C-alpha cells in the first residue's frame, strides 16, 4: 500500500450510549444503546496498535463519551503516547470539573454540536428539551477555561433555512472552527431520507459556503461529508479569476481532498470494528482479533476506497475524481454499492457532456 494512505485522523466510538436521541444519529444512540465491550486496558492496547502505524488525531466520540467513567484515563494515555487527543460531546454534561480534566489530559480540541440558532430549532433536531442551553453553557465553560472547541452543525430540510444564522451563532460563541455537515443517511438517519437536502440545494449551499469562507478571517470553515466542495471551490475561484487558498486546522485530516474515508481517516466502533468513516456501516476488520496495522494496509474494503479508477458511473469519469471522490457512505446508503456515483452531486462531468454532444 502506498505511503500516502496513512491514518491521520481516527474516531473511536467509546460508547453508543447517549443522553440525547437525535433524529439523524449515525449509530441510533440513546440511553438504552450499547455501552460497547472495551475495557480500559483493551482501549490502551488499541492505542498502542494505532501508534505502530502513525500518530494521528484520535477523537474520543460516541454516543456521548462523557458517559464513560474511564474516558479521561484513556485520554491521558493517548496523550502520553504522543497522539493529539480530541473529544466530541453534545455539551450537556460539561462542567467546570470536566473542563479541568480536559486540560489535565491535554485535549487539543473539543467538538460541540449546534444544529440551529435557537432552542426551538436545535432542540427539535436533537429531540431533547434543554439541549440548546447545554451547548451554550458548554461553550461558555470552554471559553472560561481556555479550552479550544469547534462547532459541528448538521442539516436537513427541517433546519436548512437556519444555516446562515447557525454559523453566525457559532462564530459569536467563540468557536475555533465551524463544520457544516451534510447528513449521511445511516443509523437513525435512514428514517429521515425524505428530509435530506436536495442535490440542487446542496450545490447552492456549497456555493454560499465558498462566498462566506472567502471573506472570513475570524473562524475556520469546512463543509463535512460534502466532498463536491473540492470541485466547487476551484470552479468558482476560476470563474471569479481568483486564487483562493483555504486555511486548515493543525489537527485536520489535510490532503486537500473531499471524501477521505479509509484513505486518511477511519472509525473504530465500540465493538472494535474498523470502518472507513463514521457513517460507513461495513467493517474492514476488528481490532480485537486483528492488528490495526494489518486491517489498515490489507483490508479489501479499504483498498477499494483508495482505488479511484474503479469508482463507477459519473464519479469514475469525473475530472474532479482526485479532489472530490464523492461520498462513498452516501452512495452505499442510497444504492447499496459504495463504488456507485455520489447520489447528491448535481454536476455532469465534462466527458459525459462531450459524449452527449
């Protein structure tokens, strides 16, 4: 396997249990969901195995990771091993004490989820009254304790009209970065397929993001699970006669490419299954029975994800294949074939246009 395919960012689903039950949740989390079966020592061993391959960003995720009692033992161990430890939380359980523990564990960045500019919008999306207040309180505590945080915002038709105002609030709260997530229909997200933003609106939102990002200096911006943005940017920059250089975070996946599932990122779920990304349901192998190194370099599934020439349909012939790639998880969710074209892309490749002519 080529050296360029090295893990730079890994999410570990420390538990599927969560104090919320959001409409789009990729793993259908709630308080009745599985805790997973990793012991603290097994978690340490996985970190050791990962370090044999690289020293990536390791995001302690869930579910809600703060529900797990040994979460800061794991965070401290990862930091001591040289990993850049981060955490993803919904914010509801954040306290002064939690912030101090984050500081002690040298958590580099915390991600908060904010899906609307008001309690009415956010709480409806999160299916929990008071969730919005939890995010606002967590942001205030992070600012108080000097803990860097970014904000992830997920969108469907139900909160699509509030995207611009949600961004403004993220900026006002003092977030280092704002990530606009376009829903991938996995987990409970499969139940809201009819709520997914249309591919036509998707394209317009990415253009809006480009225009805002181009003039933004106070907060970093990045659309996530939106690989075609890496097509939109050069297209619009060329049309504007500009040379637009995007900024990035020091702990980001990097690479300047859209879908990097199984290429420089992956998810390890709470049972040890390694998946190309957080939204991809198929397993490439299990770290409880195999070495992470062997899975990463030898898995057929991960090899497929890296074989751009084998992508089907318009993705396979697109001139932007090397910077976009289309969302493999979204293709799988919609058609059952992860090598199929990105179903929410509104672009027709030049080769297909010429063929019609």
